[in-house]
């Protein structure tokens, strides 16, 4: 030693030291304590230095809880089962402040009966080790408690990829018992088609640093029954005493993935059929979606109006398999029985999962060449689902898979169940739309023919009325005939206008129109009709309004229909007002009356074709307001009504200042 530090050289043996001092130096250097146990009194005497360093007096005793252990160790020694007395026990003062020691010794004195009276030996303190062992046992107990209680599957494997831990959650998830899998290779837990990729992912973790990672992709597990399931989780790596431990924590997400897939498919289905209500177009869109997402081939059969079943469309995932699609489209169908010939492997509701055998192929094939095509296609599994809507069988969907016979499972059937329910409704709506379109076309064709054919006898009636007037016939009779002919001509024109509006063939003859002149003309034409019903007809306009680009005669027709409608529902002594106001980009017109108004539940129907308001003084054809709506909207404007029951109604409509879309001023 150098510097200011005090140096005290140790005495060396052979320089006059007593033997006891030499032992004291040895014990201090080795951190060993010397002890003597008086078996009769139970007092343990320690060498002073060792006791002092630990804060104890020289006289102590063994902890009473450890006496059975000490007695067993002493018995083994005395019976010759061990060469010395040895045990791990606690020393304490008044049963407090105990320390753990590893005690080794031998009998130094016997009493008169030959019973050991004193035992001497050495002690090594092991308190720190004992505390560490207790902590480890507690940690292990907590670990096993957590693992056992966890609902998640916890599986540990060693460096050889053999299973070392398999908790209750894993037993529930996989269907194996712990005894069946402990020590087995981990690859039994994964489907063969995913096995290599999954084990490689585990090996990559094994080769990396210690820690835990969330699995970026689902792991697919395999049950003893052959059923597969999807799971998500984490994988961790630990190295304890140079031993590698890999632990995978898994949670079954089969149902979650099924719901996600179902929602995605339903969203894609809605998008696929949203753009076209035509029945056959929807069939094609649906079959292509199913072939892309759930099958190698998709067949949609439909029941026609006469009750016969036909193959409507066949789609395939691989475009090169079109010959198989053609053969499937020609397959034999008997009545409305579109199911497969074999017994179902499983079912969810009306949906069945079936295997495809040579017998099935033979029953389908309409020719030897088709049978050869279908046999070579490698079809193995199918899902068959009927299409029901409102209690009516619309047809069925058959999904065909190529490859493993277990390609389709119960999960697929549940997804298809939700899909076909929505599909059936879409197809039923398309069928109803097609029927409504055909009916509307037939009606419009009939109306057109009727309107055209009525013009000839009407022209004859008008001509004969003119002849009667010239020959001096009764003026009142002739006037009534002419009035009836005019009403009939207007009704025919209304029918023609409605037909053109529905067919999209309604045209306008637009030009610059003075709003003030238009209103004056409309007021003048309708004033005499209002007066005949004892009604006052007024004009509400005080400021200049810009000219508009419009069809003059069609707007007069709008006013004629609106005023005529107001006359029907206004009692004598009432008032009808025509108004106008300029707005930004358009002009707002209105026709207001002081009639009985429109009930709230009737407001939504006033512009419906052929709708008749109850209580009208004169019944019409119910075409006037729909024609008003068609004329205004063809101009690019809007029309609406505001009404309070018992206080009258006001019909508003707008006309843009500029020409309607696609029109240009000349």
C-alpha cells in the first residue's frame, strides 16, 4: 500500500501466533463462521467476529420452524447415512432477525447415555440465495397462475421447436389436452399449407434479440379434427440459463375475421349492384364478385316466371377456365331442384357444404365432352345456397372450389348465408324493377295509342259543331259541344305530355320571355275562369323582374294548371294571386289561393300522376300537377307547395334566368 493509507500486514503462520488466532483469520477470510451447538439447551455459540459482522450476539438458537429439518439431518448423520451433519436452516435471536446458514459439523461430546451433547462445525451465510430462491418460486407461482388462468392460448417451445408449455386456453382453442402435446413438435398445431411459413417466422424470432413482438399476420391453427382457425397474438423470446424459450400467445379471431369479411363482401355487393337495376346485369355483377372472393366458379340459377329453372350465369376466377364455365352453364337441371346429388358435409340454415364426386359430375354433364371438361377441372367442394325473397324461391347460388376437399368449412357457409340473403333482395328488387318498367312501357304505349286515336273522332266533333253553328242551331248546345271538345283536347294533350315526360322525349321551344308580359297574359286568360267561379284573380308584383329564357307557351300551361287547380279548391268569394320575385340566378313565381288547403299527409302526393285530392269540386285526370312539375324541371327549375289546412295553399316554382342545361340562346 502507498500514500496515506494505513497498512497493517497480516501476521503469518509460524511467527508465534496461537492456533486459535490462525483459525480466526481463516474464518474471517472465507466468510465462514464457527459454531458450537449445545444440544441440551439449544444454544448455538458463534465465533465473535462472524456474529459481530452480522449484528448478532455470540449466543443464538436455531429457528423453531427449522427444528424438524435439523433433527432429520442429525439422524442421517448419526445413522451413518451421511459423513457429516449438514443442513440449511435459520439462526435467530429470540426467533427474530434470522439469517439462513449452510451448517456443517460433527459431534464433539456425548453425554453418559451416549447421546450427542455438543456439535461443532462451520457455517456459511446463504440468506441472499434463499431470498432469491423464494422470489423465484413466487415468480414461478405467479407465472403459472397467470398462464393457467389466461383465456388466451399460451404455447411455449424450446430450441428444437418442441412444445414445453400448453395452458388451459390452448387446450380450449386447439382441442388437444396438455398431455397430448407436451414434448411433441410444434408443427402439429399448424395446417400443412401454412406450416413452413409459420415455423420460419418463429425461427426468425429465435435468431433475433430477446423481447416480444406482435404478429403482423394472422396465424392459422389446426385442430385434431382437421378444422382450421385464424388467430392473432404475440411471440416472445427469453434465454434463461442459456436455455431458449419461445412463447406464443394466441387469441381466436375466426368470428372477428368472419364478420369483417362479411361486412366487406356486403359492401362490395352493394357497390357492384348499385349502378344498374337491370336483372341480368345484377346477376353478372354478383357472380363475378363471388367468383373473385369466395370460389373458383360461381353458378347462379334463376326460377323464371313460368316456374322453370335455368342457369343464368357462370363466372370463374381464372379467365382461362371459360370452357369449364360453358360446360357448367349447359349442365342438366331438373325442375327447381338445383342442389347437388351427394349428402351434405355440413349445413347452416338452408346452405349446405358438399363434396363433388364423379357421380355428381356425371349427373351434371349434358354430353361426354362436357363430362371430360368437368372431370379435368378438379372440382372437389361446393356450397349450395337457395335465394329466397318474401317467401318466394328466386333460384340458387352454387360455389365450386378446386383443390382440397375440405376447402369449404362452416365459417364459409355462415358468410354465404348473410351474402345470399342480401343478394336475394337485390335480385328481387331488380326483378320488380324490370316488371315495373315493362308495365310502365305498356301503359305509356297504350296511352300514346289512345291519345292518337282519340284525335280523329274529336276533330269530327269540332267540325260538326262548326257546321251546326253555321246552320243556326241552338247556341247553348253548340257552345257546350265546343267546350267539351276543348276539354277533351286538353286531356289528350296532357296524356301525350305525360308520356313524353316519362320517356324523356319532352322538349322545349325556348326564347327570351318578358316576365311581366307573361304574367299579364296568364292573368288575362285565367281571369274569366276565376270570375265564373265567383273568385277574384290578382297580380302581386311591384318591382322589375329580368327576362327569362323559357318556353312561353309551356309556362302559360303551368299557370293554367295551377290556377285551375286553385279554382277547384277555393270557395266562391275567395282570392287567387299570381306573384313573381327576382332572385339570384332565377325568378320565383307563385300561385296562392284562399282555399281549404292541403292536409299534411297529402302534401307528398300532390305531384304524383293520377292522384286525386279528396273533396275537389270537379274531378280531373290527375295529370295537371305532374305536368307542371315536368315542365318546370325541364326548364331547370324546381316546384313545391306550402299549405296550411283551412288557410289555403301556395304553389311555388322557379325558372332560371339563363337557358336550361344543354340549351343555348340563338
